[in-house]
């Protein structure tokens, strides 16, 4: 395991640093991010869904670095085999998706961090905020209330979890939804059902770190009452009662699904999406009763959607779907009385063009044009690398004397001095090939 430092964005590490396969730590603008790195040297075409990443949950970001093109065919799903602190897909050339790229239900249990993705020309950063949308507020109790929705993710944030519902006579407040993090949508709060008299327990809160949903509570007093746990990693336990005794989380949840929306980052020269790119929260699905006497139901909240971030250098086209929905509740069986938990907040979807540098000419790997001025480079530059990455203006050595060569470890092949066109014409008598 190696420790890498010196770069301010994840994009810079992928494009400027040769990171070998394995587990490493990247210091990204002062934030340490543990990763598991997988490099693919050739063009990759997936005709079957691959097993991607280790089977260790929650501890690392998965980075898939494709040094050629990547094609995902129909029916193929690209997703980590377990929860990860984000999945980054870097493709040097073309990303063509006919299948599904998914971080649905792959949000990680972890404290959030600011994840710096890309530095804009004006010096500002594109980043995932450590804290996403806030969770839905708890219902007040003492009456009948469906759950409140989690807040949507903004500025690349994830969505918050929904709160639980409360129903019945003088029922207690439900559990609030959990806030989203950079690595996960928020978890749902627990539901409360109380049939008579004051209830004894509030619903449990959803996790603020992508963990468990809140526990549900119930008081039956002769009638089967069920307050379900919220959706999360894992679902909260449910309260089940047929007596005047109140119970919190006394049975395993049979309705809330597992998972939260996760973090997805894509860098590519060209992106063509004819399939689906998704990072959704998980739902509560009620298709049967817990028992024959189960006639009253109060649902827990659902989990928040994730964060999808697509960066492209040249061309982008999507004829398919790109979604980051929060989870919802569906009740497909009749109850005497029923309430549903709040929806998870929708996550965020951001598509951004990485502005190419103004370098437009390359001849034999040695000469470029920048804003009308000829520039000589210190050594031959790989044609493919130039076409893929270009050269950023801040990497030019504008203070060096004309015709001089400057080299640093920050940009070993592209730090150089400007030559005036007339000076270069005296040196070179050759045809210059254009690149656009």
C-alpha cells in the first residue's frame, strides 16, 4: 500500500500519476482517501457483468482506470460487488454504455469527506460535499401523519433519508431521516403505530453516516400494529404488537429494502450513453402482511439518492437514462389503516465538459501552438496523450526565456518556454500538422 500526495484533485491523480494496482491512499487537496486501484491496459468490451472491486465493504473508493476504450453491452451491469466509498470510472478514450452503470444501493457506511474532483480554469473546485441533503423531519406525533421527504442533493450532494410515519391514537413522533454524506444517501427514520393511549417510544432516527435505518415502534392493544424500520444499511428493525405493550425494534424488518444511493464519478474523452446510469436510494415494498392479525401499518422512511458526476473532454451524448432517485414506498395489500414513510431525497446529477486547453497544433510530438504563439517542448510528447489530455495553460512556463527548456516533476513532459512564430520559422522549415 502506497501513500500518494501532491495533487489537488482526483482527476489529476488519474491523469498525471502512475498509480499501480492495489490498495493505496491519495491525499487529495489535504483530504486522505483510501482507494483500491484496478488498471486495464487494453480496450475492454463487457459482454457479461463483471465482478468489480474487492469484497470488503465501506472502507475504500473503487477506481477503475481504463487506458483504452470501454464498451458495456446490453444486459451488462457495472457495479461494485459490495458497498464502496464511491466508484470512479476513468476512460482514456471512448465510454460506450448500452447496459447499466450503477451505484444504486451501494452507498457506504462512513463519515463524509469533501471529495475534490476537478479544478476549473478560474481556480475553483468541483467537489462532492461531505454532507448531502438533510433528512426528512420527524412527524410530531399525537395524530396521524405520513412521513416527510428527505431534502434533495444540491451542488453534487446526495439526498437525505425520509422520516418515518406515525399513525393511531396519540402516537409518538416518528424517527427523522438521516442526512446524506459524500459516500451515501441518508437512511430512513422509523415508523410508529399506536392504537390507544400514549405510546411509550419514539421512532428511531436514520443514520447520518449511511448506516442503519431507524427502528420502528408499535402498540397494538388487541389489534396487530406494525411500525416498520427505515431503509438503510441495514434496515432498521420493526415494532410489532398485539397488546397494550409498546415495542421498539422487536422483530426483523420484512418490508424495508437494503441500501442507499452511492457516489459515481466518470471521466472520459467521449461519453455515449444508450443505456442507464443510476444511483438510486432503496424502497419500502409491502406485498404481504407480517401476520393475519396485522391490520395496521406505519411505514419507515426511505433512503436518499446518490451523486452522479460525469466529466467528458470532447463529446457527450445520452439517449438513455441518468437517474438518482430517492427511495419510495409501495403498499400492495390492504390494511385497515396505513401510513407511509417519507420518500428519500433525490440525489444529484452533474454533467460537465472538461475544457480543453487552447493547444491546437502538434508536429512530430515536439511543437505546439498556444494562443497564436509557438511553443517548444522539452522532449517528445506522446501523440495519444496530447490528443486525450491537451495541455493546461497553467502548466506553461511563461517566465522562462525564449528557447529555454524548463522541467519539473509536476509536469515532466509539458513544462516549456514560448517561442515567437518568427523565431521558430527561422529554426524550422517543415510542414505543421493541425489538430483540433
